C-alpha cells in the first residue's frame, strides 16, 4: 500500500505561486496530481505515466517534478487564478494501458483570491 502525504497548500492572491509536495513510500507506474473544486468533480491536473500530461487549464503555469531520492513529488504552481481553488490530491497507481490510480493522499487546500 502506497502512503501519500501532501503539504504546501495555503491561501494566495491571484498571480501568486505555491509549491505542493507529496511524500510517498515508493514509486509506482503512474503518479499525479488531481484537484476538486467546491461543487465539482475531481479532475486531473497533471499525470506522469508513459508521458507527462497536463490539463489544458494549467499548461504553462504548473510544473510537476519528482525527487525520487527523497521520495517527494512536487507541483509548482505559478500565475495562480481563482479558478485554481480547490483541494489538491496526490495519487499513485499502476499502468494498464492507461493509468489506474488506486492510492490517494488526504489532500491539501489551495485558495486563490482575486
């Protein structure tokens, strides 16, 4: 069972930056960040599987990186917008032709004010 713990969330004004961290117990075939805005379904922000895929809404603003020696997955978020507000989750899973995410962190809140 992969254990995932997120940190780094907070409140920031539009245009600001935050860096989220996710510590994990071991690396799996797929790692990623998801988010859930109030009243909306959870959506993928960026996924590392056979390739790295970003949601169109965050391309050019968010960057995922992995420091496997420390077992940390990062999400650098720049030029934040109010619509980026939500709970951000780290996820891990296996590759079966597509990513199957089965392990989730508890989430960290990101609030962007205008």
